[in-house]
């Protein structure tokens, strides 16, 4: 839902749906809002384009803000937040339509001239018109995402027949990533989120996931991906160099463009025992 491409598709689809719905059904007696006689089809069509354009401008601005907000490490968009965002979006849309109605009310034949009643009616009308396209978009993007994840998992399993996979689930227990153990590079934390860095087709990729480092450590307890710092876990199979700098230790992995991973004193002993077994 939050990808740029899907946001653009949603705005365009909702615009086309709204224009078609308004012109086909002419809901809420809107064909009688201008004068007392039924307006021409062309005039009604042009007015519908103006209304929808204003509404979709508000939605587009809202979606840009939502996208920027969701990219921040500590500000993910949950289902509850998304529903709340859409609700505020509807209120803003209704406010924009109310302001437009008040500006041109001299040319309109509205059921009432009271601004609050106009606003309440605008909320109802906006929900009626946008409910169906919003639900259709959510269903379509949900289906698209699940299909893409299934395809990716199938491709990974085909490509890694000779390797065991490391499967990682989020805080809800939903499988989010399966990757060959030699392709998982390291994991870093950002509050209640983690960023998993891995190789795909020899290119470094990352995936953000909502889970704590404590929980991911427990998931990977049987692997060689070990916690070496409060904010980092590293795949010890890939370590090429252990370097000391003053009082600090660092792991250098044999992967291009991958940063060195710090080892804190808390986890230093257990990491060194895994890397340099003492007989």
C-alpha cells in the first residue's frame, strides 16, 4: 500500500472510478444542484472533473506525506494507523468540498446553507463514493503483495536447493523472509524494527521488519548468525578479519560494500569463542 507505484495507481483509479460513478448515477440529486432545472450532461461532467480533481489533489498530498512518514525508521504505518490516516483523509476531502460549496453557493441549489450541515453531508457523500474504490485497491494490493512474496520464496527455494534456508518471521509470527544461510550478511536494529541485509543475485538487499533484536536472536539461536552488539547481529560464517582498534573490536565480513560490525564488551566473549574455539 505504501509503495510509490501503488500510491499513484490508487489515486488514478479512485479518480476514474469517482468520475464514472458520479456521471453514471448522478447521486444525491447532484444533477439539480445548479439552478432548478437539470443541467446538461457536458456541464455536469465538467463539474464532476473539477470536484474530483480537487479531492484527488488533497489525497495526493496526503499520500506523499504518508510515504515520507513511513520511510522513517521509527514511524512505521500499521493497519490501525492506515485506517486512521484514511479517516482523516476523508475529513479533509469533505472540508475541501465544503469550502468549495460555500464559495460558489450563490450558483448552487443546495438543500441547506448551514456550513456544518453541508460539511456533514459532504462527509457522507465522500464516504459513499470512495468506499468501493478504496476497498478494491486494498484487496488488489494485498493480493499483489502476497503473490509477489510467494513467487519470490519459490524462486529462492529453486535457487538454493543445495543450501539450507534461514527463515525469519515478524512479531506476529508471519514468515517475511527465507534466505540461504550464506547469503544472510548481518542484521541491525532500530527500536522495535530490524533491518536485514542479505545478498540476492550478488547484490546487497535489505528488508525492514517489525520485531525486536531479542526475538530475532531467539529465532536464529540454532544458526551462526550471532548477536555481537546491542544493535547488530552478524553471520560469523562470513567473517574474514577480527580487528582491534584501541579498546574496541570489529568484524570485517568478506562482502563488498558491507560495513564493519562492532563487537561490544557484553557479547565479545561469546562471539570470540564461536570464532576462535579454545580446545
